[in-house]
């Protein structure tokens, strides 16, 4: 009998850093992500025949997003389900929504709650779905998606999200859910092995 391999610790041994995807119009797409999500171009150039633009919002990450020229003009099914970005509060969420509406390249804009988050969904100029979200202080079973109006006050919006969430099975405080997940992953709350 072989011994099981050592477990990778979340956040310590393996953590998500960045993603890249192909685009049709490199300049337009780079401008969109800079204007709507306020990303900074950290580098760019050609690697052989492929033009690349590196974008980030974190000075510790050279890039969080890589745009690569070369997406065929008539692709069928888009394999990108969504690219998600977390924001700290509703004010920032509303600011991103205003920027997306003003920029003109965004389409299919929807504002929703998942109970555990309040989100904006939109499509970039080439149809890739983007989610910008703010975590709420609770957890509820997923999937869940209900429309909300971001024009409401913070208090009214959070009360609506909570009212939707608390109707779901396993509704609980986010901290309680995180503690349960840490236990299921074989970690303590601080991230050390149990």
C-alpha cells in the first residue's frame, strides 16, 4: 500500500496568481480593463507573433491579467464562464458600475445578490463575462442569484441580500462557514495543519 501524498496547504503552497486569455482587439480590450477596472498596464510587447498586454491592480503581482492577441474573429462557444474581481465595499461596487456604464464597451450589465455576495455582471467588448463583487458577512447555500438595485441605500441593499440569504438552507455567519471549511480542508483557522 502506498502512502498518501502530502496535502498542499491553501494559500501557502499553492495560490492563484493570474490568468490570461486571447482577444481580437488588443488595444481596445486593454483600454477597457484599464478604464473600467482601473488596472495598470505593467508591461506589453510581442512574444514572437503574439502581442501581449500585462495588467495588474496589485503592486506585488506583476500581472493579474494577460491579454494575448490572436483570438479568431468567429469563435463559437466562449469557454470563459467568468472572470471575477472582489471589491471591499458597496461604494466601490457602484463606482465600477458607473465606470462600466460610462465607458461604453460593457454590455449585458446585471446587478444581483448571491446572498453571500452582491455582484455586478457584465460582458467586456468581446463578450467575456466579468463579475465584480463584494462579500457579505454571511454564507448561504449556492447557487443563488436574485436581482437587486444598487441605487438603494447600503442599509436597504444589505437588508435585502440578507433577507434572501436567510431563506436558504445552512444560512450562517461567514466566519462560521470559513471555520467549517478550514476544518474540512484539514486546517485550523490560522491556516496551520491540524
